[in-house]
C-alpha cells in the first residue's frame, strides 16, 4: 500500500477517532488517505486551536488527542498548544508535514528543523526517514504520549515518504501495566501518617486521572485528614465532602494556608511542582512529606520528601488504604475531621459572600456563583488565562474530577474556546462552558467559525474589562498601585456572534446574567455571552487576603 495509507491504518489501530487540524500542501497524501478512513477530520481555523482541542480531548478521554499541521508556519503555530499539553500532562500526538527529503539538506522553501523546535516542549519528537518504520514510530508516539506522566509527542511525515509503496503492517497496541507500589514504602508512609499530629492531603493534577480520585477519597476518610486541591486537582474530592478544604494556588495569603501552617505531615498525591511551588505552602521547609505519584519527586529545597511511594497513583493509594485497614483496624479514622469544620466554614463563607451582589459591572464572585448554580456536577468549565482564571481557581469548586479544566502548568491565553470544542467531542453528554477574558478570547476567536460549523454545544462567557487584567493586577501589587498601559478596545460582541452565525448576548445587569446563562446552556449550538466585569475587585481581594491572620 501507499505509505500514507499505512500511516492512517496505524492511526486506526491506535483507536484514533478524530484529528483536529489545518492541512497543507505537504500532507496532501495523508489527507486523501484519511478520506477512506472512519477517522473524522475536524477542520480548524488555526493550528494552535487544533492543538488545544486535542489537548482537552486527551485530558478528558485519557487517550491521546491528535492534531495535524503542515510544515513551517503550520508547525510553528502548533507550538503553544503542544507545549501546553506537555506541561499540563495531557496525552497528545501532533502530526506535522515536511518537504521532500531530497531538499532538506539545503536552503529551500519553508524548510526548517521542526523536530529540533519541538524537542524541548514534548516527550518525544521524530521525523520518518524510511517508510518501513511508520508502524514503529506511530506505536512509540502513542505509547509515550499516554504513558505516565502523559504529554505530547510529535511525528513528522515528509511528503515524498508519504507517496512511497510499503509492505509493512500496523503494529497491534498492547496494554502496559504500571508497577505496583513497593510494600516497604507503603508501610513507611502509613507509619509516618499514623505518627503525625495533624496530617493534610495535597491533591494535584494526577488525582483526576484514571481511578485515583476514588482512592483519594477513601484515604481521606480512613485518615480523617483534610484535602486541599491545586487548581488542576479540582474535583479530586467532592466540594461538599467534610474532608474538602477547597483550593490552594494564589501566590499570596489565603485562609487555607492556616491548614498548612498547622500540618506537620503533608501527603502529596499526584502533585506537580509546576502547579504551585512548594515554597508557598512550605516556606520553612519543615513539613514531613509523603510523596505519592507516578514518578519520583522533583528535587526542591522546599519539598524535602520523607517517604516516596512511586507507582500507579490509584494503586499506591489503594495499597496505603489497605495497609491502614491492616495496621489500624478498629481505630479508623486516625484523626477527627471535625476539627477542620470551622476553617471550612470560614472559607465557604468567604467564597459565597458576594453571591447576591447586584452591582454592575458584575463582581467576579457573583458571575461564578451564577455559573456554578446553573451547571450540573458532570458539566465542564474551561478557564482561559487572565485575571478571571484566578477568580475561577479560588471560587469555582467541583463535585467530580475533570469538570474544571485550567491551563496552569504552561498557563497560556487562548486555551478555553478551542479547548471547549475539543471537550464536546470527548464528553458529548456534558454541558461545556468556556470562561474567557476579552484578551484571551480574541486570541483564538477565529475558531468560533469551527464551533458554528460543527454545531458545538458550548457557551463561551467573555468577561469584558478592556485591559490585560491579570498583568495590571500583578503590576499594581508589585509597584504600589502603578501599572503600564494595558488598555485595548473590543468589538461589539453581539454583532461578532451574529457575524459568525451563532447566538450572542451582551448582558447589561447582574440580575439578568443568571437567566441569560441558563438560557444559553439550554440552547443547542454555540452561544457567546458577554458581561462587563468589575476588576476593582482584584486589588480589593489582594488587600482583604493580605489582612488575614495566618499562623505561619
């Protein structure tokens, strides 16, 4: 068969159901081969958006999301989305075109070393130099992308290789079982937890993958320890669980830091240091840390590990739970979760204080309360990056894993709108909402056309303030209220939506937002909802949290 046909058959063998992308001249053979396949090609309006769609699809399915671009500028446009998937632990395989191998050794049209460009931002990147190795390269790309910890891999297919005849066949994917937890490490972890005065569980990004969340909740119940999740660990334990102390991640004071101040042992589960540096929650480096994760702990002076349990995370948590049953039968839970209820109530009262505020422009707290009230436990919110992300991260709480997706490792603007489109393919039975700032929204606004064309059931809520709000907030904090020029103008959002052929509304009062949002959720197809936001609350929040009395 032709090499491009073999390539597609290998993708089918990997269980690929769809590819997000923008094709070019150099991958024309592959695109024609795809026409005879059951694999759906979702044509996008920008390669970065295609990568974000594949990123979100991978996070939600656990299977590698696939994106495609041509060589040169197509490949460079993929970079941000590939880097985001890699740093946020989303399985993704990127396919890029390349010119004929006969001209790659010299200066030629759009010729660049794309593999060298992708190597620092991916787990593995290779060019296919011989058509007979296509099955091996595709198998390896998918295996590495989904292997813990997941990330991005890149395959480059030169146009002349795609045209050649080949006799090899696809490889059959096999399931790789991850190693079980070492029993000595499990015993040491249980002994350290049992000897603690006040243990605390820190739930990171890894806890929302596979079966880890269920075992994490069992651990909380058996130990009696509170659970604090990172931005990317939302839903690892239900928000209404007595063990939930909500979210940590602001780079300043917050009520939840009092729990860390009191804790002498921190049980770190599926936590990536890139999510929230340990210097913020362990500034003196005096906590004893039980590191439970797929990989050994990163070396950090503020993350001194006492015990490492390195294995499949769900298995490690299960093993610790079983050891607790064995060693402490009849005396579980080890600690009284009731001691934390006053702090939990303090945090919750703080989070809900402005839920009925009728001021306009709307306070971020009111917007998020209305959104949370209207969405079900399995519905999905995606946060773009900007000042609104900080509000979502602190105020928006979850019942289920993977129902709040935040770009926090790589932290890139432009993620939420295309990511929401990808989420509809992964979770067609869930309502999907993208919350964007006006700056990040316009970075990938072109893919509103994609949403309209595929009739994606998404609601895109855009917070309007006409500035780069997060940059302004940080500058004000660091420079005594001063900031550089960060203002810009916005289009008429209702007219913009109409021009893309979708429903749109600019909400003009706080009391109208909730009903407008519920109407948007019920609508079939994409909806753009814009609302003016009062970002004077940014500095007000900084001041209010700065006045918190911490026992540090």
